[in-house]
């Protein structure tokens, strides 16, 4: 774990209160329109008790609006939001038992750490002694013992985020919503806080719905990822399944960073498909049984490509001539951006120790093993 300057970390101890039992969340045909703009479009999705679900998508895809509908900051145009079978879509936020952590913390600058954590408890009418006990438990959970009298300005960014997390969890919500909570932190703190969020999730057992546009965060933190595009859930599954076997072209490019080429399946045999794409034809070992005669894309991940000077019979079948545009040394890996005539930009990410020395303007061949290719037919998805 990365060590952060001035970050106080105490030995892990169990929280004294019983773990929260997370709620099951179900969105049923949930829609939200703002005038002529449909921000959330007929979303159907179930989040299981105690699950860590990340909602991932580009800016404007509807992620934050979906959270606001769940917490009660917005009212849906139509559809239902169920917590353990109870429709809460039109209930006031205070009646939903849902906590929220914002990107910019939203701490009260004039209040101490303890008072910030206790604020929601005071609003809910908890007596003073009970509030004090709960604040002590939350400080222990987020590893900030001894800092209860500090003001937010006396804390590091990571410590402020821990206070925001403690405040959201203090009243025992069954669902915790997190809207880009690591976006304001530097890389080292994001890694550390990601580990802390996972630890706290395990210890509390609450259901977490986490919003981000960062693919790496989604892969590291989540039990499952739901990907949004233009207000719709276009795919959901484990990070591994979405990354290694993307169901749509959008998931392949947005979540996995794949290079894609227009293609069609011209023949099927034993679950494999003969795929025709601009550079020729190649047998792809694994495609769907309904792929025959289908149009779609041939997808290859940057990490599956290698740069060679000339293709040989041993290079795996996929070979594409290209011109190097840029070479970026990234430490363990080197990223080479190439231009393929008639197609455009193709990215290669190869271990630096095996990368040929190439320079911008040089002609090379990009090769890949056939079993690393994916054919994605048009019109498939969840």
C-alpha cells in the first residue's frame, strides 16, 4: 500500500457494531427526462445485497442522474426503484436509508471531524451519548482515531475523503452511493483510498453503487460493472468478463480499449468463424453460434498486438502493415500508436523488454495470435 504524507493509519480492529445488512436494489423501467432530453432511458437492473456495483460510462451517459434518482434528489419521469421490494422512487430522501459520498467531500469547513460525522445523526434525533459512541466507531472504521477535533482544512485529501465516507455510513445505510469519490485525488491516494473503500465494504456489508468514468477504478473495485451509454445500460457483468469478452463494440472500445476493424463472418465451422476484414480473412476460434453471415467488428486488444518488421508464417495469422506515428515509453510497457492505410489509428501496448526499437515514420507489421481476436456481431448485447 502506498504511504501518504501525514496520513494517520491505525492498526486494523473490528468495528464494534454489527455489520450493516445491505439492501437489494432494483431499477424497473426507470426513466428520467429533462424537457426533450432523456437522461435515463428505461433502465432495468438489479443490484444484489452486499454487492459492489460500479456504473461506468462517458460524461453525459446518465450515471450521476441514476444516483440522484436513487438517493431522492431527482424524481423519475416513470418507472420504479425498489429497496428490498419497497418502491421508494417518490419517497423523500430521509426515508430511503441511502447514504451518499460526493466527489468534493462536501464537508462543513467550520465543523470538526467529529461534528461532521455526527451531523446526520443529530438531524435524525440521535441522543448525544449515542452520537458520540457512533462517531468513535466510525473513526475506528476509517482509521482516523485521534483526529476528531481537527477541522477539514487540517486534513489531507485522503483524510477528508475518509471523513466523508464515515459521515455517509454513520447512520447505518443499507445502500451507499459514491459519485466519482476519488476524482479529486492524485494517483497514489486513489490507489490507497480504493483499497480502503473495498476494506470498508467488506467490513460493513452494505450494498455499494459507485459511479466513475475511470475504467481502471471499475476493474479494481467492483464485483460487477454496469456500462451506460446515452442513458441506457448497454452491458453488465464481472470486470473480467466485460474486459476479456466484450459483448458490443462500444464496450470493447470504451471499457477494454480494443482496436476494432469493420468485419463480417462469412463461414462457420465448429464454433469458429472465418472473418473477413479490410486486410484479408482469418479464422477466429471462438465466436457466437449465431455469427454466420453477420456483420460486426474484429476486435484486438493493444496488449495482444506485437510490432515486427516483417510478418512470417510463425506470427499467428493476423498481420497488418502500418506506419509508426508515436512511441511512448511507459516503464514496463511501451505504447506505439500506428497509422493503418484505409483504416486509421491502431494502438499497440507491448512489454518494453520485447519491443523492437522503432521510430515515428517507420513502416512495421502488427501481428497477433488468432485466439486473441474477438468477432463482435452487430446488434448483440444484454
